[in-house]
C-alpha cells in the first residue's frame, strides 16, 4: 500500500534526525534556553529579514494556535476564522477551551477576504447591542489553507491593511508554510509575510521535522510574557533543544525549501494526471494537497494499491478525495499513481 | 413617546413588588435556603406536575444559560444551538468563556429540527477524525424563539426523542416562556415541556418580575451539586428570598399566565393592523414579539410617537422592525398604535 | 429568635424600597444605560472626589470579584490575597474558574502587609524558574476584612506604593465598606481609597440595598471594555435601573453612612458587654462583625434566644462565634443581648 | 563543567534513539493510532499486571497533569495537593487555567498523609457553607516527590483507602517513577500502584526518553473520551508513534529499570559522601535527587567544577542545594565529585 493520506506519515528528514543523534550526549540547559534554540531563532530572523522578531519553538500546531490566541485576547474577545479553518473545526474546541469564540466567516476554498473582515468588524461596532456580542480582535488565516490554496500578495496586504485599520491582530497558521512558499505561482515569501502579519508560525511537523513549529512574533504587544503562557499550556519542552536542533537542520542550508519544492512538484504531477483525464479539482491548488472530485468507480480501483483521504460524498457517483504528498514522497510512487490514473480512467 | 422596544422597560407587576414590601423586615436565611424559595419551588413542581424536579432561582438569563451548560458538559463537549440562538450571538461569548463551543445550525425563524440535530450527531460520530471535533452533548432551544415563534408538540417530541436516542441533554431557554404558553395556537404546557426536556427555565425578568428565572431540572445527572456552580458563577443571591417571593407572586394564583395572555393579545392586535394593511411578518409569531417588514416611509412617521427596535435593512425601501408588548403594555397604547398604522399606511 | 447571624437577613432600607416603588411604571432603557444609573454614578464620583472614575453597578459581590479580576489579568497572571480572603475560600473557586490562581499570603486578622507583598513579588521575579510560576499582577484586599478589622491610612498607602512600584493592580473588596468607613478609629474615606486603589467596590447588599455593588475603576487600563465582561459573565441586569435607583437612595442624602454608623454603634455595645465580662475578641474589630472566644456554657444559654454564627472550636470548652449587626438591627435587640450577656456570664 | 543540575540535560538513551532511526521511513497512521503505540501500551499493561487499564502517551508532564485533571473534574471541583506539589507551584497555574483550584496541604518532604486528606474532606462536607467552597474530588501525589522522597506501601494504601471511602480520585504524578521504583528501601511496584491509584503516569522525559509520559488509567469514569481531551489541549502528537517507540525501547527488555537503578546508585554515592562529612540532607532521599544543607564555603569550591541547583538560603552560612543524577550520569563524574567533597570538606 502506498500512502498519500497525509504529510505526517513518516519520521523526519535524515539530516534532521542526524543532528539529534550528533548532539545526543551534550548537556544543555532545558526549556528552550539553550544555544541551539538561539541559533535557530537567529536563522529564522534572517529568513524573515527582521531583527526585532521574537521566535519560539513549540511541539505541535494545535498547541501553537491555542497559545498564540490565549496570549493575544482578553476574555471578551474572539478570533475571526474561515469556516473551514483548523481552529474552527479540527481542534476539538481548543480555542473555546481557552475561553474564546471562533467567529467563522464563509470561505472560498479555505480563504477569506479583507472585505468580509471589514464588513464583520463594522457590523459589530455599529450594532446597538455591540457589548452583547463577542468583540473581534484577531484574524486567523491559514496559508496554505486546509484546501491547499494560497493567498497572494494583493489579498494578504488587503487583509493586513484592514486589520491595522481596525486594531485586529493578524495571525497566519503556517502548518504547511513550506509547501505554500514553494508552490507554482506563489508570490509570498517570509519577509513579506512578516511585514503583513502580527504573528505567524512556520510549520515543521509536516515539513521534514519529527515535530515542531516556529512561532514568529512581530507585534510587541504579543511578545510580552509569551514564555509564561507556553509553560502554562504544557508546551515548554523540557529538552527544548530538540526543537532548536530540528529548525537548525531545516534552515541552515535551505533544506526546508528543497523538500517543500519536492513535494509540490510531485503533487503537480498528480494534479496534471487527473486534469488530463478530465476530472475537476475541488479548488485550484498548487501545493502538496490536491482535492479532486472523482468517480467512485475510479476510486474503487485506486484503493487497491493506494491509500488517500476521503473527504465526503460529492453526489451519488462521485466523491471528494485528497491526495497528499510530502518531503518523504518517492518519485516512483507518484509515477505509479499517475500511470494507474491514466490506466483506470479509460 | 410610547415604547414598544422591549419587554423589560418597566419594573415589576405591582403584586410582585407588594410581596417584597410586605416581607421586607422579616429575617430569613440567605442564599435561597429560605421558606419562600421552598414554597415557590413547590408551586412550580405543581405547575409541572412532577414531584422529583429540582427548582433553582437565578437572577438573569445569560447567567442561567452559562450555569446550566457549565453544569452539564465535560470540557470536550459542546452545545448545539440555532444560529440565531441567544447563547450563540447575544451573550458576549459567555458559553465559550466557560470553555464550550456553541455549535450553530441554520435555523428557520429561530427553530431547528430533530432531523438537523440527528444529522449533525451522526456526521460527528461517523467522522474518522471525530476526536478532533467538539463532541455534541446538549441541544439548546429557545421557546418562544428569539423571533417570537414557538415549537409545537410534534416538533418538540421529535427533538426530545433524538436527544434521548443519542444521549444528548435537551435544554429549553424559556426567557419568554409565559408569552409562548399563552400564545394563540400554542399546544405546549409545562408538564409536556418537563416531560420532553432534561432542563429548562421559566423566565421571570421579561414576564412581570423585577428579575429572576426559575430553572427546572429533571435529569438526575444535572441535579448533582448544582448549587456549587450557582455560587461559583456569582449567581447565588445573598437575599435569595427575593427570587422566591417573586415567583410566589407570579404562580400562587395564575398571575404569570394572566399577564402573559394580556401581552399576547395586544401583540395580536398590532399584528392584525399590519397584516390588514398588507405588510409581511418576518416570521409567523403569535407571541409578544412581532417582527415585520415595513416601508421606511411608514417607519419614519411611526417613530415620531412610538419607539421600537430596528433589526436591520430589508431592502432599499424597507426595514425589519420589532414591536414588543409586555405584561405592562397599556391597551390604549396599542389602540393608538393601531389607529396610526391604519392612518399612516394609506 | 433574634438573629445576629449575618448582615443580609432582611430586605432593604425602606427608602431604598420606596424609590423602586415610586419609579416602577416608568419606562427606561435596559442594561444600566438609564438616567438613574447615570445619576447614581455621578453621586459616587462626588463621594470619591474624582471626575474621571468609571462606575458600574453589579448585583453581587462574588460576581463583582470575578468580573474585575477577569478584566484585569492575562491568562498567566494571578491575584495575591490574604489566606482568609473571600475570593480564596468562600467563592467556590470562582477566580480559578476564570482561569486565575489566587496566591494566598498568611494574614493577621484578615490583613496583609506591604512587606509581605513586596517579598512575594521580589521572590517571584528573582526565581530562576520565574516563568514556571504564576505571575502576580493584582493584590486583593478586603476592607473591612472578613474578620471585621480595617486597614489604616499608613497601611493602605504602603500597600499602594508597593503595588505601583511593581506594576500590580490594587483592588479593594468593599462588601462592607460602609461599616468600615463609620467604624470608631477608622481614618480612611472614599477619596483616600480612590487615591490608593486602582479599582474597588462599595457594597450595597450588606448595607441597606436589596442587592448591588458599585464598582469604581480609576485605572484607565481596567476601564476599557468593562461592560462587555459584565455581560459575558451574566451580570448585566436587564432592568439595570434597579441598581442605580438603590445607590441613589443610599447616597443622595447620606443614608449609606447613617445606617452604617447605626450598625457599628450597636456592635460596639455588644463588644463592650463581652469585654466587660472578660472575654477575648478573636481580633480587634470596631465594625459590625464581632468575633469572640466564648465559653460553650455561655453560648448554650444565649442560643435559646439569639442566633449567631459559630466559626469553630477554640478549645475543649470555648468556641469562636460571630455576632453581626446591620442597618436593620434594632436597638432593643442589642439591649436585650447585652443584658443577657451580663446575666449569663456570672 | 560537570552538570548535576537536572535529569533532562541530555537527549535520549541510545537504544531509544536507535529505534526512532530504525523506523524513520515507515509510514504509519498518525495521532497515536499506530501499531507501535499499541505494542507499547500492551507492554505497560503487562508491567502493571492488569489487562483493563487504558494507556495513553503524552509529550510532557505539565501537559499530562492538566489533561488528566481536566478530564476528571467538574467545574466546581478541585484537586488536593502537597503545597510543594508540581501542579501547585511550578506549572504557571496550568490547573487554574483549566478552571480548577489546587487545594494545597502542608507537606513533609513533599508527602501528604491519609489523615490530612480525610480531615480536609470531612471539614469541607461538615462546613455549613460547604457549597461556597471548592469541592475536593481528586488527590494528587508525586512519587518520587519533588524532594526525592517516596511513599511506602502503608502510606499509599492508606491514602487510597481514604480516597475510595470519600469518592476522591487518586492520581500519582510519576515524572521520575523509575527512580522511585529502583530506590533502596522502596517497596512499591507498578502493580501495587495500579491497584491503589485511579490514574497515574510513568515518566519518560526524565528517565531515558527524548520526551514522553505514559498515562495509565484504571478508573472507568476517567477513560471515557480521554483522547478528545488530549487533542483539545494540543497534546495529540501528529507522529504519535514517536511516543510509542520510545516506551517500547524503555520497557521491552527492562531498560527503564536498568537506567533508573544506575542513577539511584550514583546518587547514593553522592549522598554517602555528604553524610560521611557530617552534612545534613533536607529530607531523606534514596532517589536520584539529593537535597543537602551545605556550607557556602564548600559550595563556592564545588561550583568551580560542578553545576547544581541552588534551592535557597538555609541560614547565613549555609544553603540548600540539589544534586541530581540521571540515566546519563557517568560513573567518573560521580567519583570526581565524591573525591572533591571529601577534599573540600576538610
């Protein structure tokens, strides 16, 4: 069985693992106050081209989301998210468990717009019962989104401008950041994202690390006492260096981009095969997640050899499925799949 | 200016106030452990025709909602509500502040259906990532709803059956319960509601009391330690008898129904005047809240003499407005309004 | 049975009740946005001799405490309190339910000192694991304390200075404020308290109102969006004017002080009787709560005619009891008690 | 510099790391639903000699504590802990952030007794204001404690009996479980602990793993929906197998005990050296943490070559310090230290 289910099926890129092995017997201070974390943070500051950003390393994405949001919001404030946003539907109410409402806006392929945000904000402040409604204070976007789509510069800068105008924090969930940055047609890069956002994270778990997300905080208000909150939420890894070391491996010589590009290119091949056979994508994606509407008959045949995620029924004869590549996906697995798509589609 | 804005513009029905005055110098135990609360609870048990229900008195509706939900749910559980439900949009995220997600379903005039609830529940348990999604454990309905509509016996029993089948608690917010029970065409009564629900409350604040809601708990699981939670949420009134006394006044000789019927009958007159002039209600209501779609030109004239709530723009020339009666609304105020509707509509 | 159990056994001072009756049929806006609340707030600003303070009215004390603290603290911050502080032991964990630790310091008769606070703060920031410990950010004191004692000017200004030096908010719980301000030997007044504290409340429930506490906020940081949080915690009374009206009655012509002095003077008579018979107070109090260590034999006799609170066993033959007077205590009740103390003590 | 600061200074035991490397390219399901987690859970069931226990793997200790407690308690309930308990003082209020009070009891060397627990429980239920006080529902003990001491069978069974009698859950924090089980004089083992506790965890982070704690749940009430809560608190590791693999390495052939015994034996040598020179331990410990009261002059000399944790000042000339060994401590490091203790102490 060849797995295209998800991008966290294997361990870590060998160079990541090697670095853990090489340093295994060193004694370092705990809780992220070691030299490796400092070096990795410095590398990320260089990638983002800003010296004044704070960088923290956290084990997983849900943890990161709830810590950032707990750090940012007062008790009566909520976070605006696409309806399909990970915090809204796939984190078992982690944000509500910190006391905050996720205010969902209808999305298009996982994306929301500056216009939607502005309208929601203005409707709120003009409502005569505004104090009876959760106050929006943060905007959460994912890039790439949960559907594999990406924001472009115009879209992101518009959202950023609306957020600044109305005093909303802009937070980007970058669980699959690398796959977005290396996608065909993408025009974002880390310095531009840093410029637009108050806080974001660069995902490691799905992009070559065993685990780990690097949180980048630009807004001074969000920097204060951030480590207290990491500890309070049970996210201050005793052997914090494990996170620093992995991000060192990913960023010291471009490995992060290299493996992200690899996954995106393989995903493009799969996409092309489906398109060539006349199938429709659910949304246009150039990243490592490809959602397609496929006939159940085809899926029945593919299932014998490949595993992938079924997202739901499209109609009586077709389903929505996701094929996912990663840093670990092999060229030959994709070649096999492409050949089989062409063979079975006939 | 004659006010039809809301049903909490005046103080209390004179008989309620009188009872507070009559007992003012008596010394009683605090925190709801006095004889008047015991008597009022007993009256309510009789109204509901069940001896084994627990009755607690709480000052306000938002407070009641958050206490009931905090008492019922474990940390990973959420409450299903109509999108228009009070807990979803008009309580400043009070439920989220207790740690729980409000799972909103699209509503029709404030109502949701057994079918919607069942579908949501089954989708959840059949989702392969079900543990990544908030677990639905309670259903919250308002009766009358925020739009003045009411559930009928068939609808309520269907919802109740679905809830029992899947282990969901059914909770009815009865902030305007009296106006529902006395509405033309209503077929619910308190014993039937008691039978169908695990917990509900009978609203006093909007139906003749200075303040106060009577929570009725039938399900044994929800009864346990309920007073601890009332205290924890700051809702255990030191002079708890003030609540008991008011509900005594409302229920000892049918005052609650008498004043509710009064408000409903006056609302019917307003409704009839609008219908006679050819205007459309937003939703069909026979309770004390009447939502109508009216021309801005008419509203302009009515505003000179009457105040009412504007719910939003319907189109370029019409708005949605709410006219609200209460136990305190005067016959002559309604007669004046009806005459003016006919005069101005021409 | 004559009750000296507590200061919330009766209803309200007749002038308070009269004002509710006089205005009962007026129609006013809800949620505290009426003219009476505005007038009462203005009166309190005059009492405090500061124009820039925000004044909010809330039904009860536990509610007030949890709202003020939820408004003030970020998630990793805690509030320092005397071990005997109401928030620490008698509010069913309401502060923890908002997510914050109550950091308890050993107290002397309910009071803590500037030195204790400073030491705790400095120990925290100098601890090498300081991020693993809740950050102290607010100091909570009660005046009078739960044991009836009061702070003097020197003590309060010292605490205030330490708080300012280290960026801690100072919050005074004034559930029995009147009884403190009118106590023999007290040198505090509302302008001085306003000067020293960031936020405090003037208790109504125990001092002549049916219910109600007036929160006074001086610190700008705590004023922002306070009403959102009142609503979120279920504390925005629909008929908010009921609170404004009561505080109008209490402050428009000095009633608050008049009835507080009455209670204190009666308490002094009780104290004198016990002292004259050679019994020891638990702590020195000149307010309406008198805690004494009394022989069980005496208590046995007093119990036949009077009720009072038993605080616990002192030793095999003596108990700690509290006698409490209030605005409603009658002169003759105290005369009877005093006579009986002298009679039974022989 | 030779470090005796803590037991999490190095990476992982080589056999643990090797297992991660060996399986690195395998594709497995995520979120702990893989075969390795299943095997590791089975091994732990065998160690505990009970087939019906649930086993979950979580990254860190604070995370584990807050998840177990969030899973166990209703909103008005609290957890009893030694004042020195990790949850009470070193987790930045993580338990309060889940809404629950930590009820601290004075401890003796980190330990509390069955008598203390019983007294606290009975005082609570007999208090006439019991509903105004947090309800105790769980007892948290650490074994070994934060001071390196251990409970014996008699003590543990007494605590367990009290807990059962009064319906309290018993939870043991076993962050350093191995060092306790292998300590000289210890009479506990995993089957006995399983018998006595409702839930406990076996620490990996400090005993040879890169990270990871194995939660063992015996009580059926606590098993239900546990994975939802793991996910909600951000603790469901995407590549969950990393946890399973590490516990496989630790338990498949006794490595856990072997390395624990190693650390304990080295700690005994350090203890003996201090005792031989006439110094006093803070509390008697036979585990890997040794707290001693030492003259500052001696510490000054030791600091040149060794690092260790300073716990505070004992008096003007002596300090309390902690020397900590681990699975990774080298024999020669301890020999050097012992020699230097004898040399400098003269």
